[in-house]
């Protein structure tokens, strides 16, 4: 049984507006009729039950059944009429009358008017149609005549489906033009505004015809028709629907039904989005209903999600356009496959994805999308040989990321197409500073050398005047025909976990950038600088560069020019070319020439520590760029060879006697606190330098073919790989080069093995008051050198050498080495070669050298005893000495007698160790004439004390007066 709930309709209507007292009375009457229905319905049920019982009576109760059935039918009609009257009179609910069982009470020809008012129903008549039953015959006489629901529904929150069922009586052939109409009404049911929802042509043959349309106040819920404010409905609170005539006709209307369509739209959107297109081509050709807001497309092995392009978004670089110019964008993250890229690259064939890549970048830049993805797979990008770059990268905030270094690969065909055209992959054409740019988790593989094309081409990632922050993480760049990455004028740079594999020029080229961190990367066959952190801005230095824990194999190393606060630490360099680490203050040969790299500016805080260098090649004979260099060089001169160019000495002008400024000619110039050490001269140099814990090793020998080493050919910038012979001059000859002017430098715990000249320390004689100020060498080890000295020193200032070991020629391979461990010359394989400088030696251990110091000019002194290992026959220049030939008589030393004849059975064995202190005259051991053994406590004699014993002979005899003499002091 139906339950009737009595409702009180507010005088203000659904939104509190537009219901008068008279209208309220009509509503009350309708509700009363509905209550009558609650009384009639039980009667209907009872009557029908009685009819069934009577019909089952086989003894002639048919008349009773007939009478009961008649009562039931009448009651049912009364109930239906009461229900219709209740709904019709309300006319403001979600369910409106849609039939003509009550005649024309729920229908009107007038657009405006309250749903409870008496509204005209012109040109309509209630009829009993032979097909429809209760219906209305509508006879419009002119275009614009309406048949509308008297009832209204709220407008602005819900979507509505309007369904019309009718048949055309006249005309009798062809079709009749009609419209489903919507009439917008204001709060008082006035201000009627007409909108056509659907124009249709009904067949004029008397047959039943049904059509339907959904209308919504929202543009994004998938309805075929949207009426979105601001429009003609902007101020409408109510809407009524109906049919509008296109001209004179006779039409029987069965129903005009209004239903809430919210759930239907939601289900339609869900169902359509859940069924993917099986190909991109299928999606492009599909007529996708506008009700659908998202689609899925299976493309190149991956399911891709799209949503409709927002109306405000431009169509340029849109990834997908389907039939009817419907535009779609990635639903979540934007990937290269969304633009139609196909991962079918194989041996430089496949689908060229350049336009897809450029469109993805361009779309992201235009729409401030911060992240785009290169899907897993191999994507071919062919160099643009026409006008413009291959892929313009003018982003301000963008991350280009892949699915993994070994999963997402871009194969950039460069040399294989028009090799004379030098264009890279990503190129920045704007000077507008970026804020944040990041590349991560992908590989870019080019074709340098394919088909014998070894010339240079464009850079892989060239970001020019980038600015902001630049990040690279887990990116591989391989076989690049020029520099792999260029980044300029950045506030911050972080490159971690990347691989630079076979690069014709620089791996990572950084210019005029601060806060640079390059950590944990792998550089292999990088033919120019693996890392170049330089500046070309006049009279300023960049700050904070950290290069740590990288591995360099068969590559040039690190080139740092013009940075304060620079640390190069914990790196491994295997077979570097030209240089391992080269840090310079400026390109000194350009100073005063107008080159923007000029300027006398101090560098502060330089640290090169705990790096490992194994072998090294100069390459000058092999072709390509680069000349013989160093494994570690810290210098303020430009050049990697012996022929360096010195910077000129500009005079400084004082202002108020407190600081120095640039001269009118642009020369000179220092900024605080540089003037502190400019007071004594004009040249600043490098300040606070630490070179500690590094190891430079030589393990390779010359060979007839480079490939004999088993490393493959040697790759060279701009030239075919080298596989020829390797001679001695091809190796990097000098391990450490400390050049220029230095204030506060500590060089400690370093090791050199196998160099020609392990250390070159040059002050450049640059008219500074001193080249070396507060410079200490402590506990370094030099072994197996074949040049003129372990430490080659030229410059002004005092250098302190404390401790350490110099084992010059332990393998007896030096060209000055004679037979049986002797030397053929007094000098030429010394511990120190000194020019101009003042060298103070405090301790240390020396062996297998011609002598301790070869002083051409300057000064030197020994301020603490040293240890000498060898097989000595006497002090001074003694050609019979083995191990160390020239032992100055004024040098305090401890003597370790070591077998130094390679042909002797005791070679390398420690045969004895002299005492420097003793309470009595020595009685055992081999001593050299001139040695002194001191008494730790003076020994009293008759009128004198004994301070020690002086050795008179060289040998193992120990006879007082013959081999030893007391050192006495007379006391009174």
C-alpha cells in the first residue's frame, strides 16, 4: 500500500520564493486529494481480492464478480486521477506529469507562469488516441508554438533528460521539423528565456516516434547539451521543457517526460572510460561522445590515460586529437607515448620521435607542467637538418625523467644524417633564467663514430644561460659527438649517479655557476675535460664547487678555473689523458687583452684530497686536442705544458691607504680581504690550499700497440681512436704541479710513483713580494722517478719540508744509474732541485737519489736530522757510494746501511742502523766519517765533559782515537 507523506510547501517555494496564499491553498487541496488516494487504495485491493474470490466460485457467482470488478476499476481510476492531480498541482518536484491521463491539467502553451497557476493550453486537446490511448492532439499553426510542461524543475545543480514520444498526423508525408525546448524562468517564474536543446525531424507518416536529450548546467559532466553561465540562463532558477513547432501541423503527443540524469551521466562516463581503445589510430578516428571526459588508449605496449583538454588551454602541441577536433591531454603524468612516440629504435632505424619529443617539451613549457616522462623503451630521435634546433628546451621549471637509466633510452641520430650539420639534441634558445631543471633516470645514446664519422657535432644537452638550479641524476650519455652537457650561469648544480660514456669533447661543462656538486658519477672515454667548471666573467670568481667520489676511466679529468671554495676529493682516475685534476685561478695569458676571463683575483680554500690516479697519457703525439700535462695541477697560469704564459704584474693604486681598487685602465684591482696580503706586493694567487692524501701511480710501460694493454683503442676528440705504439714520451711525465703565488698551503700525505718529475713547484717570478707564504710539505712519499729531482722548485719564498720519504730509483732504471747501484753523476736525480726559493728541510728519509739538494740559486738548510739509506763509502760526492751518491757533510743524518747492489745477495737488506745517541762510544755497526753520536746526558771528565763522539773513518772499526774521537767541552 502506498504511503502518503503530508508536506507543507513553503510560501517561498523550493528556494523560499514565489508561492502565494492562494497557491498554497491549491497545494493543500492537491495533498488532500493524495490523502484520499490512501483511502481509495485499500478499497481497490479489497475489491480486486473479492473479484478473484468470486470468479473462483463455480456455482454462479459471476454477477457478483462482475460487480466487484466494476467497483475495482472505478476505484483504480479514481486513485490514478487523485495521484495525477497531486503531482500536477505541485508541479515543482523532481518528478513531473508526463502523460495525459488527466487531460491537459499538467500542460501549457505559455512559456512563463507559476506551475500552480491556471495557464493556457492553446491549440491542444485531450484525446483518446488509437495508438497511445490518453494523449493530446496538438495543432500548432505557426513556427514557435509550444507544448510545455506546466511543472518546473530547479535549474543550476542537476542534469535532466527530456524524452518526447509523438506521431505526426499532418503533414502526411516527409518529415516535420520540431525542437525539444527549454524555458528558463526566474525566481517568480517570469523572465522566460527559450533555448533549443535538440532539433529533430519526425516522420510525417503517423508512426510512433521517440527522441531524447540530456541537458546540464555544467560543461564538464558529459551532457550533449550544456547551458553554462554566463549565458541566457545565468539568472534562471527554474526550467520547464517541451516541444516547439517549426510550423503548422497536427501532432499527437503521448508524453513529454523529464527525469534527473545525474546518475545516468556518471555511469556513462565510467563505462566509456573503462573500455580502452586498442590503438592510437582507433582513438583518433573514433567519434567520442562529448559525455566522455576521460579515455584510455593502448599504444606501443602501454595503457595511456587521457582527459579532455580544458577549454582555456591552447591546442598547440596537444598530444591527441580525435574525430570532431576533440583534444585530449595526459590524465596524470605526461609521457612521450602520449604524443604517439613508438619505441622501435634498432640500429638507427625506427620511428623518428623528434616531433613528439619537441611537442611534449613545448606543451609542458606552455602550460607550466613541471614533469614529463620518457617511457621505457628505445626511442629514435633524428637530428633536425632544417632550420631550428632538434629540440628547443626553453623551460623554466621542468623535470625530464625516465623509467630508469637502463629502461628509457633516446637514440639520437646525429652523425648518421648530414654529418656536416652540427646540431645537438636539447638546445636552449632563450636568455630568460630558469628556476629548476632536472634530467633523471634515462639514457641518451648518439652515433659518434658510426660509419667512420669521427668529426664533432652539436652538444647533447646545451642549456646555455640557464640560471636557477640544474639537476642530473642517473642519466647516461653515450657516444656524443661533442660536449655531453653544458650548463651556464646556474645558482646551483647537482650531478649524481650519471654515466658519461665515450664523449668527443667535455662530459660536463659548467660555466659561471655557483654551488656545484658533482658526486658519484662514472666517466669513460671522455676525450676532453670530463668535468670543466670554469668562469669567463671578468674580475669575479664563482663559489662552492664539490667534485667527489667519481670514477674516471680513459678520460681527461677535472678542469676547474676561477672558483673559491673548491674541493676535489675521493675520486679515482684510471689512465687519464692530459690531466687528472687541473685547478687554475684564471686564464693568465688573457689578462690585459680584453678577454673577459682576465683579472687578478684571489682564490680561497682549495682542497684536493684522497684521490687515486693510475697511469696517464699526454696524447700530444696521438692527435686530437690536449698536450702533455699533470695528474694534479694547481696553478694560476694557463697551459698544461712547460711553456706556460705568466700573468703580467699590474701596479695597484691605494685609496686612503686602506685598500686597493682597479686602475683607470682596468688593470690591477683587489677587493677585501685581498689587500691584507697585497700590502707587500701586487699579486694575490691562491689562498688556503690543501693537497693531501692523493696517490699518483705509474704501472704501464711502453708498448708496440696501445691495444696490447687490453683496454681497446684510445678515443681522441674529433679523430678516429688511436691504436698505435706507446713510447715513453706519451706518458704524463709530472704528477704534481703547484704553480703561481700561494698563501697558506699544506701539502701532506701524498704519494707519487713512476713520474719523471713528481713535483713541480713554481712561483713564476711574478714580482710578488713572495711566491710562497706559509707553505708546508709534510710526510709525502716520492718513489721511482726518472727525472732530475723529486721536488723541482723555482720561486721566491720559504718552503718547509717536514718528514716524508724520497726513494728516487728503487728499480734502478734512471738513466743516470750506473752498475752495482752507483750513480754516474753527482746531480740529476736529487731529492730537491732549488732555484730562487729558500727551502728548509726538517727530517725525512732519502734513498736511491744522486743527492739531497741541487741548489742552482736560492738557499736551503737542514733543520733536523734526516735518515739516509744506502751503502755509503763516505760523505760528499763519492762515486763509490751506492744508493745515495752525494751526502753533504753538514747534514745531520741517521744512517741505515742497506744492500744497494742489485747483483749482490744482500740487495735490499738492512745491514745495520747507526745510533744517533749513546751513553758510551759505539762499539758495533758501520759508520760514515763525519757522523756524530751524541751523549744524551753529558759525561763528566777531569776538567771537561763529553758531549758525544765524532767518527773519524768510514767502516766498522771502533777504536778510540782511530775511528772515534770524543767531543769535549772544557769546564772551569
